[in-house]
C-alpha cells in the first residue's frame, strides 16, 4: 500500500526544506550555520542530524518540527539529542515489534505532551522500517506544524495493526480547549463511560484511510451524513490497548476521576461476567513541568523566565496525583522514570514573546524515553495479560463491529483497486493519443 502523506494540501510539509533536493538542503543548512557563526556544539548537532540514520528521523512524516532547532537554542537541542541517544529506544521498539507488542490497535489519549510521545513513538517505528508500506492520515495544522489527531495503519506479524492519537477519544478526557480558529481535535460520538454502564462494546471514530479530502479538523455533527466520507467507526476489543493521560491542564483532577470511574466500571462488569470484549486500559504517568515553582507547575509570575528550573525542593506533584488516584486500579507506565533532573531539556524561552515553555520537551529527547516505556509496557501486556483482561465474553454487538471492520477493509481494497484501474486506463489513453499523433504526422 502506498503511504498517504497527510493530505494533498500538506504533503510538502514532510521536510523543513520540502521542495529542495537533499544536496541543496544540506548545503543550505551548512550555510545557515556558517552565517550565524554558531558554536561547535550546534555544528556537532547538525552533523549528527544529517547522518544517514538521523536523516530518516528528520524525514519522519509524523515529526513535530516546532520542537526542533531553531525553535529552541542550539545548546538545548544538542543536549536533548544526546539524551535520546543515551536512552537508545530503537532496539526496544524493534523488540516490541518482533514480540507482537504493537499487534492490534494502540490508542494514545492525552494533551500536547502525549502528542509528543505519539510523534516520538511513530518516528521510531518509521525508523525501523516497520511503516514502509503503511497508510496514514494526520489532521495537520500547517500554521503551527502539528496535528490534533493521527492514524497509522500497518501490516506486521500477518496482522493489520493501528497506532492512533485522539485527545478526546471516548469522551473521557477534557482539556478546556476553546475553538482555536477551527483547529480542534476530533470529537466523535463515542462515549465509553456510557457504553460501559450499558455493557456495550467500545468503538472509536477516526479519520478514514485513504482520505483524499482535506482534513476537517473540526468538531463535527455526526448526524449529518455528509460527514461520513471523512470517518471510520472502528471497534476496540481485547486485542487493543488504550493509553490515557489526564493532562497538565486545569481539568486534570476531573479527568483522573473519569478514568477511575471507567476502570472501576469495567472491572465490575468483568467480575460479574457481564463484560463485552473490551480493550485493555493503561495509564501513562504525567510528565513533570519545570517552571520555577516548588511544584514545577506554570504560574503567571514565572512565565517570562529565561530558563526552566531544576529546584532541589521540587516534588513530582503530578506523578504523586497519578499514583494517589490510580495505583492498584490501572497499570501506570513510567512511574519509575526519574524526570525531575531534566529541566534543561524543555524548549525553554523559544520565541520572541518571552514566554518560557517548561512543559514540552525538545525532540528528539525525553519523548523518546516515554516511547521506550510504552513499547516495554505493550510487550509486558501482550505476554502477561492481567487476569481481568483474559476472561472477556464476546458479545453479539462486538461481533457486529468486527463484521463492520471487515467490510471497511474490503471497501479500502476496492478503492485501491479502482484507483489502480484508473491509472492503468490513463496510461492506455496516453499511449493511444501518442500513437494517434504519430499517425497524423
């Protein structure tokens, strides 16, 4: 299957220098470095980034360029890259692929920090070559060089697998995001808490693949049949994994309560033998912030600091909240990660507005560490499933969803066959017209 690059309008955004040849690109970067008379550390950084292996990472279709140099300083970018090299996540990703960790559907649900983790995971998978024949679609925002929703579908171990990012999947998490010039995450009509209470299977609304229409990237009315052309309804069953994070936003405590409610509802249904074939739920520990406060959290007073702070008295408050709410209820990924000493790997003061960013990480860097933890957790879940997840009963509703998924896969195949026939017909017509022109001469 051919790779679908975001959409036709944005396919050129795959590289920081989209329409230049690789030779001209390298020449342009080196000239840029020479003109600015940058120090040796950045020269080292640029050289490594243009090596064969890291060039694949640079060209990753799922990369978030807003977290690369020059959106941060050369020193921070260099330190973050070195950290990613030390983490060495790629062998763990390869091992997880081999052992079936990515079999089925993996859905990441969280805010922009989770999006960084998704991007790192997708780019590491891309680097292994696992996504060479994948289909994908990103709800891409050209202005800000990022995406709200993403879907990757790829063949592995004889199975069709998917890696998805949807901030509002299942309507469990809320961020307080307001309309941002039409740049909103996809709001589907799935409601997992309600489905659990009614003992119904879970499904997910996601963008279709292939999808030649421009991404709507808005909250849509799903009762309007005109919108059906954009979306698939995919079932989630015991082969699949949903990884939540409650975010760093003001709604996070309510989000944690919703995740607990969903987990307890599912456990209760399983204990009573009433559960459909639901997916596994996991939780990713919340990434710490490093603003100059005792908790590390943002405040109006410190938003114009020059750098992020490694304070000796800082507590990992967000992780402590995660543990207090979820320990013993859901597996918590990365709870043993020590991230407090890593303040120097945030974007820091990256723009002219003097607003310091001590929430997001420079990439590649700490998000690779999170991606490594995800891969490890997926393998562990695959080979040591909790008993609660191995006693599911397949309901008739789930079977209907599985049939629907099979029909959708057939539809994709038909669409690809039709496109292939169109291309062949076009070639035949071109040859015919060429011959006719020759005969007239």
